[in-house]
């Protein structure tokens, strides 16, 4: 009896294996994306951290006094003399308490950061996943200052010191990279996500100045176009937040002088919409018109919704009422109005879609994949590539929500206020990943064979 049971089990196992192999073959033929997705997963690129050892000599340190760091993956072939520098994002801190809390997390100390980072999306080394920049030298600058790489001050907090040295961190990392080949770069793209996307506006001209006229320098801000916007109750929390950040972290001395001369409130130059006229280097703005960070923390922060009437809408755009959707159109209108000042600038590009998302260049599914978001049949990576290499139209603005069926609506898993951004953001998609669907199909077909 035991022998017969074993034989039956073996037969079932063989059948399952055969079914899975057969199903995979069928799916590979019917759904080419399945094979591509599997390849990407198997070839995941991880890049070790490089600490800037002598940074402390110039005071270029993280909030807790640790040395700054970056991750570098070398380019090859035709891309060996080209560089892509990516600012890490992760919110800000604007007062002593939030900065002290941040200093003992990975957002304020390289001692607590992951020592290996996964490079995907715009940082991928696969041509099929990153057609224009895959073979460039690609660098991720770690974020540990809480001020978009732009502060320059310190605060003694009891027996410890909080260091707001973002601008110095930027300077020492670039100095280190210049010695590693950046000085001989032919083409450079400075990019960043969220608070890192904001940093690209601040440092775009500085990088161009340091590299000189022989190097083509352009900049990409992903989800960094933070609006000077009142919330639904009429309060301007983000103005108060940025004002205190600029003051505490000593940012004002680094803000564009022409911008500061144009306003009675210099801290406003921390907002991109006021800084744009003074940026001389070509740049590209990648943003959702319904950016979920701005939706949740600036336009409809918890303080403006004490009864939680927006809770379901925040977690699922499909649960928003007609009146809430109408209100959200005000966020899109504010963004498009702010961008109108650059609509005729030929060197400036943009991709403003109608997806509920925040940061789309670092995620493979949104950057360049079979089902990536599109405007006029062009994916984000394609439009940015066309802009950088001057191959074609570089300004794409989506129709209003909910018209775009290509969207990946990415919803943050936390519902805290602006200052909680010190911990970064975790996002979950309300749609099932295609890899999961593929595996489900394989399992279903396998079971039918048994």
C-alpha cells in the first residue's frame, strides 16, 4: 500500500511540474510580458554603498554626524563617459523635535541605512528596462540631512548636535565623483525623487557650473514640484512648514539670489514655482497632477479633515465621491497654472499625468514596462529620452482624472502629516501586479492538468 501511495504522489508531483512548465510556455507565448518580468526579477541589480571618508573634515555630515554616502554602478561601452546622478527622496524635518527623531533613523544617519541598494527604473542596467541610460554611470545620492541637500547650519540639542549640512554633503559627493570620472563626463542627467526631486531644482545650475561648457547637463525632477497651496480648509500649512525648515536649517543663504530679490518672503524660493524663472539649465518636470503626497499632506492634510470624511477617498480614488473628485480637480488646476509660465520654453520638458502616484522614475512598472503609464501612446522613459536627446516632442499633459486607463494608482500606506515624511513613504498599488496575475494563471492551469 505504501509503495502504491508513493507512486501516486510521485505521479502527481510530476504532473504538477509538467503542468507548470507547460503553462509557463503557453503564457510566455501568449503574454510576452511574463518572460520579461521574470528576467527582470532574476537580474535584480544591487549596488554597494560608498562612504565619503573625509567628508567630516569640511563639516559635510548627516544629521547625526555620520559621513555621507552614495551608490555607484559604473557605465560601459558608449555610456562610459555619461553620468546619471539620482537624489534619494524621503521628506523633510522642520523643527528640533522632528529632526532629532529623524537623526536616529535611516533618514538621518548612514550608520542606519541599508548598505546595498536595488537599482531599477531609471537606474536599471538593462537596455530593455532603461533604453537610454542603462549603460551610463549611475549614482544614487543617499539622503540624510532632512533639507533637500540644501541646508548649512547646526543646532546644539542638549548634549548632542544636529547637523543641517545638506549643501556641504552635495559638494563633497560631487568632489568625490569628479575624481572618479565625472570631471570628464560628456553628458550628465541630474535627477531625483520627491524631496530629491526638489533638490534637482536647487542644484541644477550649480552642477552645470562645476562641469563647464564642454559637458551637456540637464536635470529631471520626479514628484518634486511641491506647490504653494492652501488646503481644503483654507490654511497654508506647507508655507509654515517650509518657512520653519528654511530658518532652522540655514537654507536661505543658498537660495537663488535673484529669486530672493523678487519677493518679500525669501523662503518662498524653496517652492519650485517661484524658482523656475531663475534656473538657466534645461530641466524636465515629471509629476502627477494628483500627486498622492501633496493630496494627502498638503491639499487634504489630516488637520483639514477632522471627521475623516476623506479617508476612503485617500486609500482608493475609486471610492471618492463626485464632490471630492471635483475638489481634487483644484489640485490639478493649481499645478497646471503654475506650469503655464514655462509652456513656451523649448528646453524644458514635462510629463504631467493623471495617476494617483508619487515618484514614477524609480519604479520599473511606471518607468518603462509593457503596461507603464502613457500619454499619447508614449511612456515616461520615452518622453524623457526624447527630451534629453532632442528627438521629439517633450511636453505631455494628460487629460483630467479618471480618463487615463494606463495609470498605476499608487497609494501611500501611512496617513500621517507632513513632518512624518522623515521616515519616507511606502506605497501599495490598488491594482494586482502583472507578475502575480501570471503566477496565478500558471497555478490555475497546473491544477487543471492534475
